[in-house]
């Protein structure tokens, strides 16, 4: 999970200040099924195999993923190899419309009948049909985006100037409130539900608009004013926020799902029946847990292997480091980190880590587990732009967002 924050882009020896919000999606929820990314990158989906889309539960064989999302009759994921968009099931319009495998996406999110992906240059591409999604795939031209979320027949994105842009079903209360969302100038991330949407402000507080018939557009007073929210998810009649100074953090929901559904969550996704969140391991066995929270007055829970309290189907594995603070390059447990605060895949077998306490950026080879320092001077805090990345100085690099020609660190 990559949190809200100021970012420093490193391109050879150039340092540029930008803002970013992204979220790796290892849990996904749709009205009839849910999906998780397991250890090893397998996408596992469970739920009701509708007649129109039985294949939505059957992820492709021999393909590993780092993110997953789900629509009514289809599921999609971003591959671990090159972060390309792959879908299975009955995506409206078929899978032939998807871009080539060489197309690199940094995030993807599905609505009931369409899916959208964000590319590293700020381009958003959406797939489905205009008719079935009511125009939700018609991305406005000429806008550079930093996040995207698909709702029920509409899409909302945050532009790099912190404005919000929504398009799609002209009768949806989110889209019709154009005078509201066009006035936003301080957005970091937006979450789209069925007929409401919420966004995280630059200062970390939350605001919502659209229908409030079930309380989903009325965030708790504390979240509407404090500066610690770093991720949102919205469903039909509910919204959940993840907050705090570190990951994992408490998952607080309002609307049809209400209260703290997890004290320490990594991610959360919502649908019409409720929300699902991945949490820390409470048993010490090395695996995470998936917790499902049912909505009051919502749809029935989809048939699921997870149940109401979850089980260890979503896993957390150690790739490098031992838990002992320090600095050392090496393979696996030989390597040491000091307060690592964010990771990002480069689509070429590399996992980049913001080593906050050592003031450097590290690269972990996922196959060999070898850790190398790629930017910054170990133990030296600063903002100097050196002749090479290893001669440049950082001050506590935090969350990362990979681009093909840049690696951004979100503090």
C-alpha cells in the first residue's frame, strides 16, 4: 500500500517534487464475488458463478498478479511480470479490447460493467462498452491523472493538479453534482460507490458527495477534520477509510457498514453486500487474514471460502530482512532495513523499497531476493542532487510509485 504524501521523482540525477496516492489492490469485492492475491501472486476468486460470467472465478493459469479488481461478471488483475491488464470472465465488449501485454499500468479498478487502468504518464484507459457502462469508459481527453476509481456506471479520477473529474451515467447523483466535484482543488484520492463518492484531501481529511440515503456520504467528524487518512474504498451505501501514521492502520467504515472492522488493515474493498479487508496475522503463523464485514440491509454475502471472520487465504511472506533494524545489502535475511515505509513493483522483477531510516531507496530482486541500494547515501539525510542517484541525498524516503522513467518516493 502506498500512502498519501509528497513525492520526489528520481530520473537519472533530476529531483522533481510531486504529490501521489496509489494503492496496491490485493483484495477486491463485487456484488457476487470477491478476489484476493495469495502468496506467490495467484489471484483466487470465490463467490457465485453467474450464468453470464462463470469464468469470473477462474483466473488464468500460470499467471501471477500484484493487484486484482472485480466487476459483476468479470475479474481483472495487473500481472506481476510487467503490470499489464488481464481480465477473465465476461467483461462487456470482450477481452480483445484490452491493450497489449507491453502496456504498463500502475493501478486498475473495476465498476460493475467496466474497468479502468492508470498508466505511469497519467493516462487513464477504460474498457467495456459505452452502452453497458452508460459512458463510463469515455475518458475526457487532455487530462493527466494520478488516481482512478470506477463506480456504478461512472468513473472518477483525481488529476495531477488535485482536481476531480467524473464521467459516465448522467443520471447518477455523483456525476450530476458537477458543480460540487468541479470545485475541488485539494484532492489526493477518490473512491466511487454506487451513488456516492468520497475523496481524501491533501491534508488527509475526508469529504463526500452524492446520495446519503444510508449514511455513506457522511464521514465521522474525526475523519472529516484530521490529517491521517491515506486510503478510501466505497461500495453501495458504505465507505471505509484507512488512517494513521503507518501501514497497517485501522479500517473505519460508515453507512451500511459502520465502525472499526479491523484494528490493523492493509487494504479494504467494498460492494453491495459489505466490505472485505486484509489484516495483520494474529496467530503468528506467517499468513494474513481476510475479514468480511456484512452490510446492514445490503445484499446477501456471496458464497465464499472466507466466511464471516476470514481465514488465512491472503498471505504475507518475508522476501528480505529479518526484522532487525540496520543497513546491509545482501540476499534475503542477510539484508537489513531501517523503518521501510513503502514498496513498488517495476514490472521487470524488481521490488523497490523506501528505506526511511537509512535515507535510501533499495531494490529487491523478487526471484533471487537480492537487495541492493539504488539511490541515496546510507545514513545521510538531505536533499542534494548528486551526479548519480547514489550520490544524491534523501530525507526519509517513504512510499514509492514506479514509472518507467522515474521512481517517485512519497514521504
